[in-house]
């Protein structure tokens, strides 16, 4: 009976040590994941800022009428576009 108790105590101690190790590794993984989320959020903010800057540059460089706000019925200079001519039939009887 004493031997069984000693074996049980040894198993219990080994299980506790393994559980402590697993908890420690899980905490490290959690900390690593949280740091990765923080890093990705910072990068997303940088990209958003860069896109905002680029949007301003694109708007400053845009030629009037090319942004699509005047519609297809206007040329680049804002004048009304010409209607396409109807194709003419050719006389092939000769």
C-alpha cells in the first residue's frame, strides 16, 4: 500500500510539472500572438496612412474629367463629346 501511494505521489508530481510546463508555454504563445496582433495593427495603420497620402497625391495630379465625375459624354477638357458617326453603307453594285 505504501508503494502504491509513493507511485501515485510520483505520478501526481510529474503531472503537475507537466501542467506547469504546458501553462508556461501557453502563456508564451499567447504573448507572442498578442505581440503579432499589435505589430499587424501598427502596419495596418501605416498602410492606411500611406493610402490616404497617395489618395491626396492622385487627386492633386488628376486631370479634370478623368475621375468619372463628368460622365462619358464629356471630353478631357470638359467639352461635350461628339456623337459617334453612323457607319455609312458602301455601294458594292459596280
